[in-house]
């Protein structure tokens, strides 16, 4: 049975479990997959660090209140955070590392800072 190599597209004959036409194609293919995964992780790490920087710069004293537009203007991405802290009263703080935020009324957010790591 002829197969086609997923890297170069060449047709080749081979054992049933053989996927690539050559070791070179196999390693090119796998290297690319790995680097895509690494890029994905790196981009998200950068977003998280940027979010943290934005929160830290808007919250130099460790506690403040800002409007959502200030965060968005700075490029803050609300969907990226590292962990959550839910109070007994059910309030949900999202954290980007040590910098956290809590949604308030009318588009305002409370910004907080946490020294200790909370899992
Ligand atoms: Zn090939």
C-alpha cells in the first residue's frame, strides 16, 4: 500500500506503522510541532506578564480602584489570569501572579496585591 508522507507529501511504500518517508521528514515535522507548542506557551506567558505589569503599574500602593477602560486601553486581556481566589462571600478575584482584580459595579475593578502565593 502506498502512503503519503505528511511532511513532504511524497508517496512511499513502507511498513504499516511507518508514517514518514524518511527520518529527516519525521524530525522536521516533529520539530515544527514542538516549536509551535513552544510559541503558543511563550505567547501566553507574555500575555500574562503583560497583564501583571499593567495591574502593577495601575496599582502602585497595593490597593486601588480603576475603570475597565483604563485596563483595556493599556492592553489588558481579561481572559488571561493565573489563578483565582474566591472569598467566603463568593467574590471572585482573578490574579495575574501577585496582582489581582475584582469586578465591582459600573465597570470598575478593585485592584489588589498579594504577597503570599495562594494556590
Ligand atoms: Zn517525506
